[in-house]
């Protein structure tokens, strides 16, 4: 009798366990809810190649840069001839950095940052910079400057050759937010190039950020920032802040320590 009761109990437990198991289709549906589905590739699959080909809208034709030239659809911000497109950030008067005979400009110490008169949103930026060939000082006081997208998000400029510093403030960092993937500087005194893809953050009507901006940075052709999230502005002290904004200028920093950084060949393509 005891054996019969025990057997019945085991069968009852097994039956309950089976009943609690979800159907295989239910498991698949739960898993499938997080799977990316491209709606344009659902339904009946085409059987002819021309059914997946389209010819409109036409793709714009852009003549690329060759041997230092500028793409045909680019806006030239500095070509070495003048600073007429630039103003001092602190008072909007004419920019007064040093204009050099080789087509570059050099930070004029303690005169303040300069910025473009024109404002931009999403851009592809090309900018070249060099530190002085004569090495002076160390750490953050050696050839320190910065390239500010939207006037507030800094990509660090610094001579880091044999000059260690905090890595989220070294050359190519999104200042104090993102350490670069590599240090790709040329020797001190030679010309570096940054190619930057910047996407602006978005804000709601209350001025709250609803989508972060992003930055991708190539340093001398090497990927050093890979579509990183811009967490806010890039202050020296404190946390990043996110004031609502629209388009803004490209700004270049005077670090006010006689860093003598030079810039040349600056252009953008609006995206």
C-alpha cells in the first residue's frame, strides 16, 4: 500500500512540473522580443535581383581632398590667409592670434580663446595642429590647447611625447570623459591631424537632454575615439553639465601658459 501511495505522489509532482513548463513557442516569443527585425526585409522575399535595387534619391558627388586640398562641399574656416572668420570668445572682438607666413596661426599667449563666427551642428571637422619643436615644461603645461566642438566639448591637444599625464586628459582624449584608444602623435614640432565626426545632443522643450551627442576621432589616420557618448561639457573641475543648446562655434583654446600651439588647414562639412 505504501509503495502505491509513493508512486502516485511522484507522478503527481512530475505532472505539476510539466504543467509549469512554458510551451516551446512561448519561450521563443519571449526571446524573440529583443531580436532586431528590419521591417523592410520581412514578408515575401524577392526572387529577382532588380527587385532589391533602387536609383533614387541620387547621391551627391563630392570631390575628395587630395594632397592637402579641401573637399568640394567643405566650408573653409582657416586657410592661412586671414583670421576674418574668427573672434575672441570672451568679448566677440577680432581674433588676434599670430598669423604666420607658412599658412598657420599660433596661439597668442593670454589673449583668450578664439572661435568661429559661424555656428554649426553636426559636422565632419578636419584640423591640423603642431606643438613647438623646442620642448619646454612637462605634464599639462607642454603645448596644451584644445579643439571645442559646439564651443563646449573638448578634444585635448597636448604634446605627450615622453610626457605622461592623466590619461583622460592626454592628447586625443575627450577631456576627462574618454581616454583615447591609442596615442598616435607625430614627433614634437611636426604636424598632427584630427578628423572628427561630431553629432549634437538633443534636448526636449524643458531643456532636458534626451539624446547624448557622440564623437568619433581619427588622429593621424588612427581611430582613437570610436563613436563615444558625450556625457556633457568638459570642465577642468567638477562633473559634466548639460545646458540646453543649439548650434555653436568651433573654439580653440589659449591655455594661457605660453604653450605656443599652432593650427592650420581647418575645414568642416555639415552633416
